[in-house]
C-alpha cells in the first residue's frame, strides 16, 4: 500500500472523504496526528512519522496547507527528500488547495506521492444522485440550490428535511422548498451589502424586511453585515493566498472565504472600509439610545 499521499483541492467535505477512504484501507490500530503547516514545521511531521509508540499502531500524519507546495519559501527540503526516499511504515497525507507545478519541490513530490485531485462537483448532479427514489425537476433543483448555497452539509441537511416532508408522494416541488428550506443567511447578507454599496434603497429596504420577517433583530443584522464586510476586506488584503490558507489564518470555514473572494471583485477596499466605519457609528448611536434601532437602520439605508 502507498504510504505517501497528496490531496489537492478546495472542497473540505470531499477532501475529508478521501482521507477517510485512505484510513479505511489501513488494517489494525490507527493513530491520527494532524499538523497545520502554515504555522508548523515539516521537520516535526517527519519526526512524528519516524517515532513509534508502545503499541502496534499505524500513525496517519496529516499536514494541512504546506506552503512549500504553493509558493517559493525558505523551506530546507533536504531532510524531507531524504525521508521520501526511505519512508517509515506510517502514512503521510499532505492536503493543499493547489500545487505550483513550477516549483522544484513539487516535481520531486510527484515522483514519490500518490496525488489525489479533488475537483469541485456539479451540485445539480450531486442533488440528483442523492434523491434516491424521489422526483425533483431540474428547475426545482436549481431553485433549491439558490436557497441553500454550495455547502454540502447544508445541502444534505435540507434535502433530508424535504424527503421526510414528502415521504408520501416522493415528489418535491418548489412550494415544498418555500415551506421547508430557509435561505442561507450568507446569500441574503451579501445581497444586502450589494444593495447598500450600490445605493439601491428599494432593494435594501426589501432585504431589511426579509430579515425582520424571518425573526432577525437589528443588532444581528449589523453584526452579520460588519462580519461579512470585514471578511471580504481581509480576503482582498490576503488575495495572494489560497482559500484554504486564508481559512486557516482567519479561523473561518473555506466556503465563506470563497464567497468573499468572489464578492470582493465588486468592491474596492476604500468602499468596504467606509461602510465598516458608517456601521460602527450606527452601532454606537443605537447602543447609546440616540435612536430606536429600526428607525436608525432605515435612516442609514435611506441616506446612503
């Protein structure tokens, strides 16, 4: 069995499935050790691989986001390359968003590692494959995806909910989605950011009402807006890093980082900082009791 693996891709769920597949093939007792290589050292990984415990266990060492596979670094590869030529019986898995094939170390790795490329999946096809014996038209599937976004956990959860709801007829319709599926907050909050920056007062007011009717309070809207704008700004600042590296650096999941990167193309850093400043003033006015929260927020939108 292979001992060296590189998993290349950006979908966390599919990457974990590949890791699980590798682990399942290993017989006997197993010990899993994880390293974040954006801050950790590859030497520590090698030392762990070369160390054996008291029991007959196989170590599965997973190194996330090794920077030397993405960009030129001061990484001293001699010890690493020596290990590749004579690996221990333990398993090494390196996980990276994308390899830079120009780098010499990447070319060396491809000689010794089994490379597993995880490609983004076709979400419409994914839903169809997981319908089992239920029926759902293509237009309804697309409407469903517009509500739930691209997160596979969210898709699976909401699809299971719809299946339970339509257990009798086993035909899922658009109305069933309206009744059972809650639109992702991320999608709606990005729409609100778009509307505010574009000074689209009508759309901003519609989205504001959408949040209020769904039970979201003004303070929650402010926090969501500020957090998402701050995320978009930070991703723009760190745009040379991969999504997975930014995810690790900021301590957020990778999918919001991808959304923020795409949305960031529409705004300048100056616009984002200006909006953050205005939201901070708004937050202070509400907390100090100068205005009622709903009136204060609507005034802010109308004056944009």
